C-alpha cells in the first residue's frame, strides 16, 4: 500500500517545479538587458520574485523540517563582510561610486537568489531531472545557432567572431564564450553531486551535447575541466562495466589517431575548426601571446595600481579597474580585470579578499563529502580566466550543491531505531542509500 506521506524531495505541485525551471532558465540569458528607468536589470533578477513566491508557497511535510547546518551562518557572515568592505570602498574610494554601487546591487541580488534556493533545499531534488533536460534543450538551440552562423557567415545572438580565426565561438545567450563555458562546466559539476537523481540516458545526452558546446566555446580551461568532470562521471557510473571502461581509452586513442592523421588531408589553413583547435591547444599555457598575454599584463597592471596608490587596504571599489583605466593593456583588450582572485583585492582591499576566500573555503569544507570538490576547483580555475560572480549562476548552482549536502547530513543523522520496530542494521542501510 502506498504511503500517504509526501516524499520530502517532492514539491507541493508540478506548477512550483515548472516555475523553478523557468527561474533557472532566466539565469541562462544574462546578455539581455532590461531598462527600468535609470536602472538596468538582467533577466535573472526577474527570477528572484519567482523563487520567492515558490518559497512562500512551499509548505513542507510536518515531519520534514530541514535545519540550516552550522556552517551556513559562517558562510553568510563571511560573504556579507566581503560585500560590506567592498561597499565601503565603492562608496568612498571608487572614481565612479554610482557605477560600483549599481553592480554591488547585482551581487546582493545574487546572494539573495542563492539564499532562497537554499531555503528550498527540501524540494530541490525534485527539479534536478527537468532542470538537466531544460539545459540540454537550451544547449541544442545554441548549437543550431552556431551551425546557422557557420553556414551563413554572419554572427547571431548565439555566437561571436573569433579574433584569431575565421570561425565563430559559441556563447549561448551569455555575454561571452568564457562565461557560457563556465556556466556549462559548473552545471556539470552540480549534476555530478546530484547524479543519483538523473537517469543514465539523460546524463549522457547532457554530457555529449555539453561537451560539444564547451568545445565550440574554445575556452581552453573549460576543455580541461570538462574532460575531468566526464572522467569522474565515467568512473562513478561505469565502474562496474569493465567493457565500457576499456572502450573509453580506446575511443580516446582513436580520436588522437584521427587528429594526428588529419593534417595529411586537411591543413589548418583550409580548415578553420582545426586551426582554432590546434592554435588553442598549442597555446594552452602560453602567457606570451593572445589572451594569456592579456591576462598576465592586466594582472601586473592591477598589482602595480594597488602598490603605487597604497590601496591594498582600501581597494578601488567594485569593478574599479575599469574606472581607473581608460583602455586595456593591449590594443584588442578591454579595460577590465578578468581574474576574480585579483579583483576581490583590487575592488575591496585585502580584508575583502580574505573574507571572500574564507567564504569559498567554508563552502568547500561543508560540502566536500557530497563531491563538491570538482565544483570548487572548476570555479576557482574558471574565475581566474573570467570573473563570473557578477551573474547569478555560480551562486545558485552552489546553493543547489549545498542543498544536497544538507539532505545528506540530515539523512546521516542518528535515528531512533526503536520506533516502528526497525532494526539498527536496516536503519544503517537506509542512511547509506
């Protein structure tokens, strides 16, 4: 007989699940700008009232009262302190205080969205599967956009022209390919944490379409990280299938062989895709040209600013680098500090930077047991290439991972084995599952 008690992982209605997916999809189109009087909003800001309404309408089962873990207060405190120190620098030091404060409001909205999603942690598990399906469909649409651009030779909303080759880079509906690659990679890391909630067919469809999408962004660090995530999935899901595990390196060897034979029939000059791939692989760790040189020179410039102006304690306000410099360090670079791990010190001073790093460390320590290390490492490396905390997706994906850690902690808590005559060993099995 089916129990009348509602599954703790199920939302009250399918409508709530639908609107949660809609809110997440809004976070996938940050390239769209919405002007409301003097303010500029992103679609992801419209997701906040949707998530808030879902939370207000969510009435969990009386027996399901998820408690916030002790680390939650520590994470929130360090995040707020980072934001406050950066706020002070933005208000009193930034060359353009209003511009810095406007962007800090975006950060505040991201933290709010993160907090609401974590508050919904008892129902997050029910939206993982449709969320993965929605992201996979969105990736397919973007891929069709890339194909259309390649055929027509004209850029569209899903691509940007590559400065180095006669090729388009896939960017989805993000501002740039690096951000799209970061979103896809961090989403894959989040799915890894929730892998038990997803069917094998949907998982491999996501990994295949996502892998192709990440490849076409031509973001080199994302290539390496996606390969690591895919390998982690393979080891977890296929460790009992020796045939598949043997087939994976054989297929990889075949791809390498084909690539090695390719120049004999196709040259980089005649094949833009091959040219772009070989060019980026050869410059994977090259800091003497291209984007590697730009990042290196920009970091040197930022550190010199902090030392010259004695601003290590105060910083220059949020996005202060763009206000301190009228042009980039090279002819093709914008006046923008792309590396998060330097920007947190440049924007808010040394204390702000320390509190942000502590916030990330607390998150990692609290969620590592559910497999968040891939997410944290990927976030750290991707943010070193392009600062992505301006947008909601890393915050919300982090909250989804924290939800899994919260559920795991609650499940593993001691249970009264005498109630309902349950044997201790059966309780242990239930907790392990």
